[in-house]
């Protein structure tokens, strides 16, 4: 197989590994608040929103050490062990206790920082300037198939159920745990890029600790502790980089606040609307499927097919912002304000319409894919030689805002949450434009002519 073919295969395997893992984890996040509201035990008093706030708080802090972990043990083992922590969190729902619930939340927050830093590193070292956009789109589309399969399973399992019983919960979470573990083991199929195709000295340095086998990772070699310290210091250097600051704010507002809303709040809102009928709980799964369809469509159009190369990234991001604003307005009209907090038979400004609710799910997914394919592309280009610490910086900022968003989801009514998303979405788009102009200037200087 050619060097480029091997790199492409690595990206596809990476995408499938994340697809399996997040088929389990994103489905878990989408349904956990509803599951816990239907779980009655004197030994349990946790909430899904609080758990997710803990996850992202720890995620934020753990990004300080994530580049060092990836430098010491390599991206492959980093993703594998992080995936085991994700699987443990999902398995905890088979029979939850308060202490295991929140302990698992802390552990998966640590695992998330290492997982996404390693993912960004693998994406960067298996891409060139001319393939980073294509590879970002392939990875993103495969990842978002997780929303389709996981939520389809939830819909089939819970169809016609007014109340989620212990058996319903246990069946779903045992299945999700097994699916997550499959994704973990797929990471061992990722192979080391050929030495002659390595794109930078940073890539060579990352792979120095590997054995002569074809695996991406082997046992650490002397000098890796120094490499870990270098990655840690590089993290803080990138935090002071001006385009990095603009991108950090863009990621913070264009991804994490919006992702927090569609992954942990909006599905709960649909399930809480009693006017949607007795199948409202299973509609959480249908909503997730619609989000996934939007994500996959957007990933294909704006990532793999590179339809907007001629005009750069800004038009795609602007289109995503408009799509989100349309979705937020329709949600404001269609969903009762108290739906994030409890089951309700109230109405907003129109008769609740299930078709409109599911259309909004699709629009949220489509808009999110516009943001993320472009953000992955610009980060992979601007910080190719510092990919592990760069992705850690951005995940650090994202996770702070995700923790804040899940915290206020406990008490803010829906219309206030939508107002926050509109305001920061506009500001985030403006700062992304600044970062894109900086990348365009760099492109001219380096004769870079494709995303």
C-alpha cells in the first residue's frame, strides 16, 4: 500500500473507532437525564446535567496534562485507555449509585482530554496540507454516524414506553458498553505512517519512541519525559498565540455551547413534551437520528467533497450560523420554556409540532457540521507542527464552556438558554473570521492553495 493510502486507511479506522465509541457515549449523554428521572432509588440522588458539568470541568483541567500523556505513551495507547474510561462510565448506568456516578464522571473527564488530544495528533500526522480538509470531513462524517445508530437503537428499544423500567435501562446500557469496547480495540488497527511520508520534524519526534514494528505506539524510550515537558510548555505558548485565542473563542461558542444544547438538553426537551404523545420518550432517539443525518450530510458536503475550496472557510461557517439561528427561532416558538427541567403539557407560541421539532434537530446537526469540518481543517493547518498541544488548548477552552453550559441547564428556562446561544454564536463567528484571515495570509506566504 502506498504511503498516502496507509494514511487514508488510518483516518478511516480512526473514524470507525470513534463512531463505535460515541455511538455508545453520545447516546448515553442524550438519554441519561431522562433515564435518571425514571430511576427511583433511595441510594441515588444524582442528575445527568450535574454529571456532565463535572465531566467537562475535569476535562478542562485535564487538558493541561493531556499533551504530556500523549507524548509519553503515544496516541494509540492514549486513545485505548481513554476509551476504557468511557466504557466504564456507560457501564455504571446498568445499576447506578451516586458515588460511582460522580466518580465515573471525573474519570471520563480525564479520559476525554487525553482521547481528543490524541485524536487531533493522529489526524494531523496522517494528513498533509492538501488532504487535511478531506480527512477532517471523512473523520467527522464517520463520527457522526454514531448519532444515527445509537439513537435508532434507543427508539426501537423504547418505542411505546411511557416509563423507562430498570430492565429497559439495563438492556440499553449493557449493549452500549459492548459497542464502546469494540471502538476501543479498533484503535490497535491504526498503523504508523511510513517514515518517508512523515510531514514534519514534530511527527518524527512523536514517533521516535516507537519500535520497529508497524504499530503506532510501543513502550516509551529514553527522552520521552523531556518530550512530555516540552509538550506541556508548548501548551502554554499556544495559549498566548493571537490566532489561537480567536480560534479558542470560536470553538468555545460555536461548538461546545451548541453541542451541549443538542446533546444534553434538546432531546430531553422533546421527551418532556407530553403533547407529542405517549411515545415522547422514544422520540429522543428519533431526534438524535435527525441530528446525525444533518451532521453526516454536512460532513460530506463541506468536508469530504471540499465544495467551498474556492471561497475559503468563512462562507461555510456563516452558513452554519444562519442555520442555527433558524433552528433556535423555531425551537423558541415550538418548545415550552420549562421543558429542560420537567415533563410539561405547556405550549410556547404555537401548537407543539413534532415535525418542526425534528426539523430543528436536523438543522442543529447540519449547522454543527459546518462549524466542525472547518475548525478541524484550520487547526490542522495552522498548528500542524504542534498538533497535540494545539488540540489540547482548544479542548481546554471548549470544556470550560461545556461545564458552564451544563451547570446553567439545571435551572435556566429554555428561552434564556437560546438567547445565550444566539449572542455567543454571533461573537464566535466574528472571531473565527479573524482567525481565517490570518490563515489565509499564511496560505499566501506558503503557496498553500487547498484546504
